[in-house]
C-alpha cells in the first residue's frame, strides 16, 4: 500500500511530503521500535523486522490519508 500511495501522489505532482513522511516514519517510528524490540526486549531479528513493519504501516496510513486529501483538492480545481 505504501508504494501504491506514493506512486499515486507522484502522479498528482506531490513528491516532497511523501519523502518527509517516509523519513519521519522510518526514523521516528521504525528505528525506535526496532531497537526496543530487537535489542532491549531481546527479540533479535524478528524484532527488527517488526520495527520495519511498524514503519511501513505508519507510512502507508499517512500516505493514503495524504492522497485522499490531495485527490479531493485536485478534483475541486478541475
């Protein structure tokens, strides 16, 4: 879903905000979750993968929300 939403936003000429969302969710959600699950709680590799999944899920939700808003604005202009 994340890739599809990002591609759809690029089609609407929205490229900066998807980059910001990807960076923010990767470093702000995924990395801390991976560190806590992988090292602090000693889940190892599966904890790190779970951190990546958290980041991708968060990014997908925010990108879909952004796309819905941008599509509404685009339709209103047309």
